[in-house]
C-alpha cells in the first residue's frame, strides 16, 4: 500500500491534492504578532483625511507639484532629444576642412573655435558686394576660446591683409573663396601665429539664421544712433536710435548693413559690432529670466533650429557643451583685432605685435 501523501483526502472518491504555503511578504514579517492585513487596511481608512480638510489641500498641492515637475522634466528631456537628433542629422563641414583642424583641446579644458559667416546669398538677392553664385568670401571671422564656462572672443575684420597660402598677399576673407574653409583655417592660423591652433570650425548659414531667431521669438536690441541702409534683396532697414524688437529677417538685414547712411564714416568694424550685437541679443533672449516662460514653451523648436543654423565638425555632445559655455560665460565683450594703417586696395594692416597681444588675450595667457 503506497504511503499516504500529506494533505491528501483519505476518501477514495476525492482526488489527491497537495497543500502549499507561500512565504510571507516583507510587510507581513514586519507586522506585530496577531495583526492581519485587514487590520492595516482598517487603520489606514481611519487615518484618511476627509475631503476639504487642510491636510487634503496639502496633499492636492503636492500632487500638482509632482505632476508639474514631471511635465517640466519631460519637456526638457524632449528638447534635449530633439537637439541631439538635429545635431546628428544636420549637414557637417567638408572633409578637407575637418582634416585642416588641429587635434587636441576640448570644450571643458579649453578649445579654440573658428566661426565663419559666409556672404553667399540666396538667388534674387541684390545686395551690392554679395555673392549669389560661385565661391563666396567669409563675411565675418570670429575666434572663440571656450573652456569650462568661460568664453573669450576675437574678431578679425574681413578686409585685413594676410598672406593666403598659395595665393600671396590678399584680404583675409578671400581665403574662403579661394580654397574653402580648409584654406581659411590655415590662413587664420598662419596670420595670427604665436602658437594658435584651431580645434573646431563653425560655419554660419545666413539662410537658416533667421529661422533660429524666429524660434527664439525675435531679439531685442538698443541702438545709440540710427541705422539706415541702402536697399538689398529688395529691402532696406531703417532703425532710429533706441530700443527695437527684430524678427529673424530684420535681424539679418541689420547684421548685413555695409553702408550706414546715418554714419557715412563707419568702416567694417561697425559692421562687425552689429553682428556681435545680434549674437549677444540672441544669448540674452535665452538667458534673461523675463524671457524664460516664452523660451521654455519654444524650447523644442529652438532645440531643432539651433544646430541647423550652423555647419560644424561638432555633433550632439560637442554642440551641447558649446552652447552651455556660451550661455554661462559668453556675455563678455568681443575683442576686435585693431588695424594701424591701410594697404593696397584699402586693405587693413595689422602689425605683428598687435596679433601677438590679441592671441595672448584670447588664450588667457
């Protein structure tokens, strides 16, 4: 006769079965002896706060704050993802330019970035001196030395005389037209000398620039004197002295003004200053607490447009570090390389001593 199975019914008309006991949960182990789960449930119900009581209102506020924080965090996370996708899919720089960059340096310990704004315009533009087909000249030349929240800036006037490798003495902005960004990198490094090395390149697209400004909701500028341009692209800009709010197209026309009828004696330094004013206004638009509600709502759109206004060798993480440094340490004034005389064809002469001083200041030596 087989041994009787524990828990089995001895009656032959009932099926055999086994009895299993589950292990007690952690909460069951912590209960006082004799206390059951129903006792815990009854105690919770007795301690519940009636609707409308002060405790209930505090609980409601906590829930609102909790879900508000989750919504804000999700919006920021979405914007970061959009920025990374846009940065990874945006057009980069030519391989020749990438090969011309110097190795070393990073955006934490210190890196030198060359920013070139091309004067290539869309077809139909009638601005005097602007290229619409063929090679274009670098309309603005700016160096940034960025590292751990500090940004130092040096602007080189486009008419500055320089030795363009392989082409001899030319205006420095001709290097971009003659050999693209790769030759512009070599020309700037050779012109400044004193151990300067360009680690990264940023090409500013005039076509996409207004889209980023519009994504920001426009920019605010203050003028000490009026600005009145000739017509270009079928448009002209006329701004009185004082405060102005500019759309993307208006800001682009303001930055492009070559001849200011309000100040006929202005030279290219005034134009470079207007371009810097636009960049500073964009930074202020993001960093100013008064703009934060609008900026926060527009954050995904800004995150998408920002990388597409540029062409660069830097991608998601690098661009994120660059924009962070520009926001936290990019409010200082831009140093302009000062010419001391005129060369052939009205080019600007910058002595070697001035270049050495500017490089030391740029690198923080």
